[in-house]
């Protein structure tokens, strides 16, 4: 499990994760590197999803990723924006939104050739629990 003051998320079982710190974990698997990180910050304007998502999309784009905004999705009862970014052999899947005055995001970095990636991501997102 990783998390911060706002949320926690259970990591995919069956993978021997290396904890980077309380809010990030990584693991090398046969297909490449899998990483999960959580972030949040106090931001009273976090209820407006579009500017927050657009800023992350621009950050990825300026770093050389091909990006696309996907349909919003529900994460533990909160409407959340979704961005997919690809560069080389890595795909980043990022969700975020606003809750209790915080802007939050969860990022999954997975190899593009990992067939189970979407199942892993969906399973971990289903485990999100809000602390406040």
C-alpha cells in the first residue's frame, strides 16, 4: 500500500514492489519497469478538472511524450480526469481530480507491451480509499 495524507491505494499483489517512499513504488518485471506514485496538494480550485488535467498533459508533452486526454472516470466516488502519455517503451496512465480542497493524482508507468497493464491499473484504482 502507498499513499499520502489524502488517499491510499493498494498495490497489485503478486509483484514484489520496492518502496521508493510512502507515496511511490517500483518494480522491474520481464516486460520492463512498473511504477506507481500518488500526489496531492491543497488547492481550493481543484474542483475544476480541465485546467489541472491540461497542465499535466502539457507537462508530459513538453517532456517529449505523445499525450491524449481520455474520458473522465470514477475513482472511489470522485469524477476524475485521465491522461495517457507515451514515450518510447513506456506508457503513463494518470488520473486526478479534486477532493476535500485537495488536488490529487495517481500515476502508473507501465511498459507498452505489458498485456495485463490495464487490468493492473483498474484493480489498483478500485482499491483507492480516501483518508479525508
